[in-house]
C-alpha cells in the first residue's frame, strides 16, 4: 500500500499546487485590477484637473473680453458725450451769435432767454 500512499500524496500535492496557482492567479489579477483602477482614477483626476484648468482659462478669457468690451463701451460713451458736449456748445454759440445779429440797436439782447422785456417769451426755468 506504499505506492498507493505515494500516489495519494502526489495527487494531494498537485491539488495544493493547483489551488496555490489559482490563488496566485487571482491575486495577480486582483493586483492588475487594482493597478488599472488606480490608473483610471489618475487619468480621471488628470482629466478633471485639465477640464478645471480649461474652464478657468475660458472664464478668465471671458472676464477679460467682458472687461475689454466694457472699456470700449465706456470709451465710446465718453466720445459720444464729448461730441454731444461740443455740438451743444457750438449750437449755443451760434444761437447766441444769431441772436446778437438779429438784435436791433436799442432792443434788449436776449441770450439764452435772459434779459427779455416781455415775460411771456421767457422759458420757465426748471
């Protein structure tokens, strides 16, 4: 019965080796899976950071563009205001000149509605 015991022992060893091999394979695949998971997580993290960076850059660009647009708008408004002011000043001056030209000697000169004798022509001051 010695040969039989030897065979049984060999079979048992093979079985244990197979179990061990299976466990090692399982561990290896678990390790690989863990590594893959970590890599995926790192990639996801990197992608998230890249996306965040891109978003921040876009927001910065948008803010710069908005500021530039605001500045441009303000400049245009300032130019318009200056132009309107110049136009108004010129209009007032020419109106005054016309009034002076129209005025007959001895008549009261009415500049901007001041110094008029007949009060119904005077514009009420607000």
